[in-house]
C-alpha cells in the first residue's frame, strides 16, 4: 500500500491518503515487521502491537522472544510468525524492515534495546524500552537516530527528560527530539510529534475512549507496520497517531484494545484515494 501524509497549514495532522498496493505486490514487497515479545504471562501487549502491524499492511509480522512466551502466543495468533530470540539476535537481519520493542517487555529489556539499535533497523521504542533507561537516558540518546521513534506518555517522557518542562508540550517534544536525535511522539489528548530536523505536527483527531489498557500498544504496532512498508519515521508517527485516533472515533463507548484491531480495516478504507474527502475526521 502507498501512504501519503497530510497536514494543514497550522501544523495539524489530517487524514492520510491510501493507495492500494500494485497488482503484482507480494508479502515480501510489503515489508517485514518484528515485535519483541514480553515474557510468559506478560505477552498481551506485544501481541496487540503485532496484530496492529499486520492489520495496517505489513506483509509479514514476527513476534520474537523466549520459548515459553512464544508458546503462549501460539494459542492466540495464526498469521503472525513466532521466532525464538537467541543471545546474538541473529533473527534481526536485513530482511526486517521495522521493529517494535517495549510493550510488556519487562525491566530487563535494556540490553536487548542496545543490541537492536546496533542492527540499524528502524525501531519504535515504547513502554519498558523507555523506562528501562530512567536515570541513564544519555546511553539511549547516544545511539538512537532519525529512523527511530519514541512513543512516551507523559510519565515516561518525564523519566527520560527530567529537565525538560512539559508545561508547553510543543516545545517539550521539540527539545526532546533534538536531544534524542530521533522522532519523539508524546501521547495525550493532543499528540505531538517532532523530528530532530525541526519538523513538528500535532494530532487533534482522537477520542477519550482510547484511554484504555493496551491502546498505546496498538499505536506502537500501527507505527511499526507503517515503517515496515517503507514510510519514514516522522510520517509513520504522524499517520499512526491519526489512524489510532480514528479508531477511537469509530469505536466509541465500550472500546477495548482487543477490538481496536478489528477497526483498522475500516479506518484504512476511509483513507482510500477514492474515499469522500474529509480532512479531519473519519469517512464512514
């Protein structure tokens, strides 16, 4: 699929444009997303991310982790592949086009984050992959780059950037992206996205029904799936924020992270190039 970002002159993220994949497309041409699994009995968050990456269009999605955790995943997934991670992370090779790490990963994930960064694969860092560096964030900022994305909520942001005031979130995210030298997406009722080159946009298209456990894991998966298809880090973060918000608009009361996945095809259909133009809302 081909995604084109869209924004207004005042810096607001708008509905992206989606063009279907060419008739000769195959799963390998649509990218390979990889998601780091949480440990056994803590696999749900990473599974949500993997399901979102698959639904948003990645041709292949693999969950990697410890064998007991993969056995747990096997009871829940079919189209998503499972791969045991060894000490060398040999499975993170040049066929992987984007990787997400953090959801449900646990406090011991820090070394894995640094190993993955050494692979130069576009990576999305969320949740435990961020809090694992509390008190030593400089060791993370020294190796992240413009092809990577951090997706902190306000608490995680403050633990990574304790000296940056969040009174003005636009300024805070701009300074954070400059320091980390990667794309930073600060989640909230207004989601701000900044790149290290100074670009910055805000997403207003959202819903309070997104305030539910696992919602952020779905956002991580959306961004990972977009990046796996070749979308740049900044554009993927911006479009992922809008798509995630549209799920909330469509889902409404009773929305849970489990059923957010089922809304993704409807959200994408509303972005098709021949859909009724509606710059700021859903196209139902």
